[in-house]
């Protein structure tokens, strides 16, 4: 097993406000790894920094053996790291099909059409509405499209930022089942969630982030059993 | 009646010219939210580039053969417009990409004045208006009471054709998709692997190419160019873009034809004549913006998540 993504002592600041302080974690190839933590803990900031949208003030990010923390954001996807951002961030005035085509923007091979069909098979509702504008969709449908779009680049590592946010329990279950299925197909997953219970149940490894720092980590089922985690994130005393 | 029909025809020619320039304003605004006030000068240098090409590059023997000389003059005008726009983007606007919005706006005004003065001082005899050759079929198309120079017909045809081509390119091509993605959500476009610099450069190039064509066809139509032409026509084009909904391709074209018609009709029928056509154009603009602040085809202002 080799680490596909390694984040070492990462610090990120918004002006004078340090949102992430010395976070370190590792994502092994083939794993689902989750970062859990309450609102404002620094999870989104961490993912946006890995994607190059923010610059770290310290530390390093190594993906697939290469440091990427100096790379411009638009080059990150090409190296195999896809980011499905918080709030879906679809292109609302474009159709389903155009959103998927943009997901495959960096690809030069001719398998794009076939992969689009795969997305439509995985989420039939997207296929039925492929010529509709994405902005008109429900939260669940938007999340399916956001995941489908991220998959279109055939990433080695897929980062998902709160995919269950605002979804019904049934839709949440569908999304989590899909994540598990993507792992089976060989995609490594870095999952950020406030829904700690569902995320940890799915994860090979989890990290708890609080106030910009990693406070705990361990295999998903162990964290689920940990009293501190249960007290803080699962609403138990 | 015949005067009205004639003025309507003139208005359509004006609209066609304004549309070619308004497209550049609207595209650049759509991508980087900059009103590029120097875009009128990109149109102006296109005309001078075309004139220089005609004067020094087109061989004497084919100067009067329009179907040889016009393409060469167009290429020359477009090349100069595109080169100037590239320099402007690289050295004036790119360093200000993350500066407060006012900084690039003021820079644009500075670039505009600089280009006018530069051409006035360094193009031979450009301190006065210069004659521009009629590098197209001479004479007029006569339909009943209406007369339009063939070069005006050319302007209409080229403007409509290029607007449709641009719209198709932006809607159908891979780079067009990247442009729309960058306009809708620049950060997420980067996550898709879209290089924002490439999109911005392409946007400036497309806008400048259209302005360069407009510059040459304007010269061919009016047979006369001066260094203020960019400023004057630029204001009409900018107004057309705002009227149509800045950022919208279709809006820019529709807005341009409205402005062209208002300008010629007001010049004919309103008190003050052509001296005051500006006034009526701004009246129309203000009325539209009061009732539809986003312009005719614009998206309502929305807050990004
Ligand atoms: N654009 C921003 N400017 C300033 N502070 C920010 C910005 N985005 C997030 N923050 C702050 O950084 C901290 C971490 O935020 P975030 O990474 O969004 O947390 P999470 O995703 O874990 O909820 C919070 O205190 C938040 O207020
Ligand atoms: Mg977040």
C-alpha cells in the first residue's frame, strides 16, 4: 500500500485568520478516507487548498509522489485529482450534458461519450433530463450530477465536500451507496462530512478535525466506537 | 415616408456596425467583469491598421480590385486590433486581476486615451481625418425610395454572419463551453481544468477580431476615419451592450440594432438633430434600466454561493 495523497503540516489562512493549522493526514490508494468535524473546522479550506484554489501558508501536499501545493488550480485535475465542491457548484445555466462534458474537459481520449452513458446508467434521472439546465434540478439530482461530473475526468482520487448536505435520508443513502460503488470500481475517495455517523461507517480511515487541527484519527469503525467522537459528533453524552 | 424608410435603413447599417463592437464589450465583461473602455480604440486601430495595409502592403496593381484588396486589408486591420488587445490584456489588465474593481476600470480609460494620442501623433498625418479607400463594390443598392451603399450592405451581412458564428462557437465548441463555465463560476471552471488565462486571452482575441473587421468596414462605408471614431462609436456600443444585458451575446446584437435605429431616427426627427442623438440614446438606456436593471437579455444579479 502506498499513500496516494499525503498532507503534511498544512496551514492555511484567510488574511490574518488562520483557518487550518498544521493538519496532517494520509489517503491510501483504494481507500475511503473521511475528514469529519463541525461547521467551521476547516474541512472545506483544506480541500480547496489541495485543489490549488487556495495557497497554503505552510506545509506540503504530495499527490501520487509529486508535490502539488505550488501548482495552479487548473492543472490539478489533469494529474488525477478531482474535487466535487461544497454546495455542488454546478454550472446552472448549462445542461446536464454540458456539465458532464466540462467534467471531461481535460481528457483527450475518445471514451468520453461512453463514460457519459455510464453516468446516465448510474443515475437514470440525469439521462432523462440530459438537455435540461442544471440550475432547475432538486438538491439530490444536483448532487448526482456533481458526482457524475467529477467522475467524467476518471480521477485516481475523488474529493467530495459534504455530498449529503441538504439531502433527504433516502437520497443521502443513495449518495453514500454510490460512493461505496465508486470505491469498488477502483477510485480512491476523500470524503468530508458533518454527517459523521454515515461517513465513518463507510470509511477505511477517518480523521477528526477541530478548530483547524487534526485531533483524532483511526479506522472508521474504531472512531465510530470512540467515546469522544460519539460525544462530540453523534449527539450522545 | 421615404425619409423614414431611408433613416430606418441607415439605422440598420449603424446597428450592424455597433453590434460588431458591442460583442467585444459584452464578452470581456462576461468573463472578467471589466468594462473595457479601451475597446472602442481597438476598433479605431483596426481602421488605421487596415488603412496602413492598403497604403503600404496591397500592391498598386490590385488596389482597385476589391475582392483582392479587401481581404488583405481586413487581415491587416484584424491583426493590428488583435495585437493591441493582446498587449492591453497582458500588460494593463492581467497585473490588476486581483485588484479592486476600480483599478482596471481607470486603467482602461488610461489605455483608451493613450491609444488615441499614440495614433494621432505617430500615424502619418493622423492629426486630421484621413480618407479611407472604398475597397468594395461602389455605388448603391436602390429599393424604391431607399438607397444603401453596397459597403453598407456588406457591413450588415458580415455583422449578422459573424454574430451567428460567434454565438455558435460559444454554444457548441469545447473552448466556448470553457468560456461560459468561467463566466458562470470561475473557481469551479478551474476545478474542471480550465485555464483562466487562456479563456481570458481568447475572449480578448475574439472581441478584437470583430472590432478590427468593424474598423475596416466602417472606413470602407464612410471613406473617412479619425482618431476619435473609437471613442464615439465605443460609447454607442457600450450602451448597446448594457441595454441588451451585459454578458449576453444576443443582448449585445439586439441592443446594437436598437441603438442604431434610435440614433438615426432621433437625429432626423428629434429637436436638436444629430447633435443630440446621444441624449435620446441615453434616455432609452435609462428607461430600460429603470424597468429591467439587468438589461433586455441579462441574467438578474445573483449572489454566488
Ligand atoms: N473566504 C473566507 N474568508 C475568511 N474566512 C473564511 C473564509 N472561508 C472560510 N473561512 C473561515 O475559515 C474557517 C474554516 O472554514 P471552512 O473551511 O469552510 O470550514 P468547514 O468546511 O469545516 O465548515 C471558519 O472559521 C470560516 O469562518
Ligand atoms: Mg465546509
